[in-house]
């Protein structure tokens, strides 16, 4: 049996852009519903500007929702009151950032960030217990405590810095780690090591992951389920193999077809390969993919498709998905 760890209902985040007399509303995330179970890895995929990182920051309470709700272990986050409650949630749902070169403070040694996080979020530990836990989490992410804890970030490689980021999150005893494109700035040769690390932490520590990426291949390698975002909307959801083997939404089909295959023959671009994502400033009703969609019908111009169930675990927001 599975148990829902976190879920969203109508999650929406808008930003006001422009000057006072020409103020407009940017729809970064619009009405997104999804859930993550305990010990589950969910991949959130989509191109740049689709709203993936905004969702990460909403879950981490960096942004407050414009509307909608986030439920964590059955409790709405809008009812969090007091510093203690917010610290407890931040410890349960930490983030690992995209850039391992700027996410660590260059003025302090590796041990400083990990120990400081434990002092802030795990005040019940003594100094000796914190140092013991420091060694444990460094070993858990594949780093030697003796060789790593007293180094400065500039003395580490990009892969090692990102592992330190996972160690900082792990030291808080998290239940869900939000990993915002954690391997996109790393060399291809070391990316698989970080992906394997996330899988190992799920098995050994019981941690769930929201893995945010634009790389469909890595999502297929790691995730149990896939959520596909486009222009602020969730357009498809389901088990990873089902979604990527038989995508139902035209945008998911485009994402899958864009994965390089060295064995395939060269082909001409089709209609959906052309064009830029829509501007999501004061968007009009209708499917936001319609200008790039080869299957668009008249209904797509005026009616925004809603997520609907197509089968076991499959949800698609498309008028012609059938």
C-alpha cells in the first residue's frame, strides 16, 4: 500500500510584471494537481519556462501560492503557524539546487553548512552527535568524511559539491527532497552517479524525490512516475514507462521524439518542432500548445483542456488524446 506524502490542489502562482500603468499578470503555474507517495521518485519534466522551478519553490515555501493548496501528510501548509512549524516543514522538504558552484558558501568549509543545518533544525542533538551525523551523511552520499569535511567548496569537483548538497539535505532527516535539475550542470560522465545516488537514498533512507529535469532519458532511468509540464499547465501524468513508451499528449510525443537516437536516420522537422513556447502573460482560454500541435481542432482555440483519466494511473489534458 502507498501513502500520500504531499499533494497539491489547484496550485497556482502568478507574478505581476510591467510598470504600474501597464501591469500584466504572468501565469507561471496554473491549477496544477499532483501527489507524491512515500518512497517514490517522481520526475517533473518540461522545457525551460514551463513552470517546473516555480513548483519547486512553491513546495519549498520560497513562494506563496496565488491560489490553491499544498497538503503535507494530510495537513494544509496554509495553516502553518509559527517559526517552529515552518522549520519542521523545511527540514522535511529540503531542496537541492541546480548549480553546485553557487549553492555552497565559498567562505566556509563543507562541514559548516551541514552542522549549521542540524543545529537549526535538529536542536535535540549534542555537538558530538552532530559530528557523528556529519560523518554518516557524507558517507551516505559517497564521500569520505576525513577527506571532505574540512575542505572548502573550491577544492571539490562539481559532482562532489552536488553530493555535499544532498548531504546537507539528508542531515535534516527529510521525507521528500526537491531536486531542481541537480545534474544538468555536471559532466555527462558523472551524471549517472548522481542519479544512482538518488535511487540509493530512496532505498536506504526511505526518502521520496521530486526530480525536476528537462532530460527525458534521465527521467526514464530514475523515476517511478512522470509529470509533464507545458506553459504552466500539467498536461500528462502516469507511470514512467507508460508515458514515455506511449505518450498521449502531443507535447509529450514531441519531448520523446527529441531524445537523440544515434541509430535513427536523419529526419525533417515536423510542425510541432517549430515555434517557441507561448507567452503566458495574460493568456487567453484554450490549449497553450495549440499553435505547435499538428492535431489541433477548433475546440482547442477556445476551451482549455482539463486533466482526465485515461487508464490505470494515466491522466492527460488534451481534447484529442483518445
